[in-house]
């Protein structure tokens, strides 16, 4: 059993560790021959985010898998000046979409725990909340 103080110290050490982390990308390079047919493989990008309300920072983590369960790429992004966990969720969805675009994917399944943000992205109406600008970028 871990005490509250020990847990808070672990969290503080982890946050200090991620303070020095910047965006890191692993890219996938493919070589296509002119005679090769392009198929539409099923890709899934899993994501999660963590928010530090004391320092107004968030960390987004993503992993892309193919239909066979092979890990294709991972990406982590540190965001600064994030006002709330709701905004942090919007940023992670934006980074997931950018990751899919950078991998030249036409269709991708996105799996994570930001249901509200995903629903807002699927509507055609303009969002007037704090995350409206981020959603319009998505």
C-alpha cells in the first residue's frame, strides 16, 4: 500500500521527468512500386493524455497499430499553457489526427477515452466552447 505522500512524490518525479521531454516521432517509411496496388489496411491509433493542473501542462501519448496487431509508430507530445483537462483531451485528439495524416492514412480507427471531444468533432455545427478553435483545426 502506497501512502498519499509517496504517491504525490512519485507523481512529482514523473512530472519533472516529462518537463524535459519534447515531441518525439518515430516514422514509418514505405517503398511502393508503380505496379503495387494500394490497399486500405485497417489502422488503429490508441491514445491517452495526462494533465498537470499545477503547471498547466499536458502530455499526450499515441500508438498506431495495424490490423495484425503490429506496432507501427508511437508519438508523445508535451503541451504547455493548457487551461483544463478538457482542453488537454482536445489537444490529444488533434495530435492523433495529425499523426494519421503524417502516416498518409485515409481511414483510421481512433480509440481512447475522450468521448465528449470525439462527439463534438463529429457534429457539423460550430462549437462555441473553450475548445472550439481546437475542434475547428481537427
